[in-house]
């Protein structure tokens, strides 16, 4: 069964600190994995997209890693800012006959001053 | 400005009424999508269209209808047959199907409340 599980469900950190969000998936065969940031009441915004052959990708203070062997991904946020407070969603796309997007439930991050 | 626009941002309707949500994009994208987002659940695909005058059902199409008469427009109608229509609706577009790895761009969403 295609599943995407994210942890933790929610996280509170102080401004300036780093944090790491986790995403585990069972989607197979695998095509690509993406991370989205969704502010409350707004549409998701793409942060990174990684294919099977990529194991790390950065977008400013956001760095995503992918281990396709263990089917795990992480999103690391460096030097957090108040504007990083949002939900971070992991989405995995299957390949071949399993060509659909499976959305995780997201990790809700709160950055406090 | 290039982008994808949903309207209205908030919509209130009485139970039993049909309502149409607007989605317009000027990104020249072929593919467009409608998702529904509920608390505690991941985004769920309602309908998608890969080309003008063609669309396919997603995972939860019952009670919804769409049209794709123009490349830039993909309106969603929530019919009275939809049992739990209150939700946050998101429209997205991409140059090629999302599953290929293409980035999708989302609108700001429409929050529909049925009273």
C-alpha cells in the first residue's frame, strides 16, 4: 500500500535554531519526492523536488535529503526564522503503473521568538 | 504577474445548492488539478485535466464536476450530491503531469462552508 508518513506531527523551536523533519514512504516503484511549505490558509509552495538519483538538494536555508534505499527523506531548516512557521508536506510520486502523487499529512512547525 | 488565481477566497452556501469555484492560470500550463484539504488528512485529488476539453476523475470525484473549455480556466462545481462539501479547495497547474516530476503551482485556495 502506498503510504507517506511524516514525523514529528508538530514541532516548536526557537528562532535561530535548526530543525529536521522526517518523511518515510512505501511508494514503489518510486519516481520523485518533493517537499512543500504551506502557510496557514494558503496554497502549498514547492521547496524541492528530488528524483531517484539525487540524494540532496538545497533551496536557501532548506536542505532536503533522500535515501531511496531506505525510502526516507529529511528536510533540514537552518537558522530558523519566524516566517518558517508553517506546515511542511512531503509528497511522493510513483512510477510506471503506480504513477500518482501520495501526500503526507505534514509537520506543523512553529518558530517562536 | 504570472500565477494561478482562485476565487472567491471564502464562500458560504446553503445545503443543497450547487456552487462553482473559479481557477484561472496565466502560466500557459497544460495540466490543471483540483484538490480538497481537510484537517488531519493529506491533499486528495478531485479531478485533473492534462489538456483542453479533456479531464479525468481523481480519487474523490463523486459530487463534483469540472470543465476545461479554455487552457487557462478549470472551474470546479460542488454539487448537492457531495455529502460533506465544507473544506479548503486548492487548484494547481503544471507544465506537464505532476507525476513526471514537474513542479506544480498552487492557488491560494477557496474555503467553502456549507450551512
